[in-house]
C-alpha cells in the first residue's frame, strides 16, 4: 500500500508514499503481534518511550503516550459542537479509544461502531485493555462491516454525530475521502447533524484537504477544518474536517461540567473549551484550503 515497516537495529521506521522523503522512528522493546487480516497488515509492538503501538499497513494508528490528543479532539470537537447528541456513529475506530471519549457524554444514548476489520478489534482488546470496557457498554453496538455500505443501507436521518476515525487514503480507507461517501453521510445525519473526519496533515496534504473542503461545501452549509498536535503522526499534526448541517462548529455549545458525569470531568488531558476554538485557527500558508479548486473537465 505504499507504507513500509522497517525494523532495523531495534528501531521501527515509518515510511510512506504519503509523506515522501521523511520517516518517523520509535525504539522497539518487543514485537507483541504481527499478522495480516483480510484487509491489512497489523502490528503491535511495545516501544521504549511511547508504550504499546498499533500499526496498520505500516502507519502508526495509536500509541499509549499520545493517543489522547487525537481521540479527545476527534470526539469532543463535534460532540460539543452539537446541542444534544444522542445517537452517534463511529466509522473505523476499532481500537475503542475514540469510543471511550464519546461515552463520557451523558446525552449519548447509543453509539454504533462500524469497523471493517475484526482483527483490529480483537488485538486492540488484547494489547490496549484500557479501552476494552467500551465494547461491553450497553450503549454500544459493534458492526463488523464496510462503513460506506453500512451507512448507505441505513439511508435515512439517524445519527446526530458521525466520527470517521479512518486510516490514511490508501487501501481500505480510501473511499472515506471521496465525495460519494460524504453524500451518503449527509443522508443519514439528523437535522443539525455533524460529521467529523480524520483529514490528514496541512504540512503534507493541502491539495487533498482543499479538494475535500470544496466538494463538502457543495453538500453542507458549514464546512470547517481544525487540527490537533500529536507527536507520533506525520509532521506531528493531524487535521479534522467538520461538516455540519447546522451552524459553525468553532464554539462549543455545551460545558464539560454539564456534559460529563463528575467522575469524568477531570479525565481530559488535551480538550477544553479554549482549545476547541483555537483548533480552527490555521497558519497563513494553510488557508489555501478554503480557496475554490479548478473544476476538472
């Protein structure tokens, strides 16, 4: 798929055609699992300083050291942008980490997790047990299926928030970056519904992000791009595309103390109200993503 896992002299090296000319390295203490599912290569290793690490098709998905900065933002930015999210769908996210954040919202009555790869769920339960409890939560319904087909089959407004916790646009996740998927998502969102998607990196993928924003603007009244910082993702940064059938997502509509039970109110390490709004402030070079792209003949 263009990603290469290299284990040399006890170091993991992440190389990909998606970030040419650069690689990220982690020192490996022990390879815990290495296998191939029907969809992708899957590796879990214990690193020296980042805890256990989940790798799909040669790209890091999660490390115990920094996962919270991604999971909290991809969950709480859209959920706090909605006045009363009750029914949520996660596409991907088979490690359970984003689910663990969504379930902190008292308003959430039901979460559908649609993960295409059963091995991701099984191995995450084994090697990331801190998230395993979410799969037995009575509010959670796990569907092992193609997320695009699953939403297409629903075909009516159902979810208040959809979180697309996908891997990169190579291999099984590539369809999640295309216009047809966002058309399907729109059809299953409720009146004020919001979709928040993993949307790559402004240091690497501006044309892709710009294209996604342009086709999304033809479908949704509000389309905005935010980002979070995370050391183990390429260039230390990952973007979030927020498309809303209601208004802007730049300001939270609820407060943490009202949205969470008391036991969860001090559980966040990254997200809070000020960083919610700050995440939408882009450096000048990245603002090109909001410019129209030329139509292809």
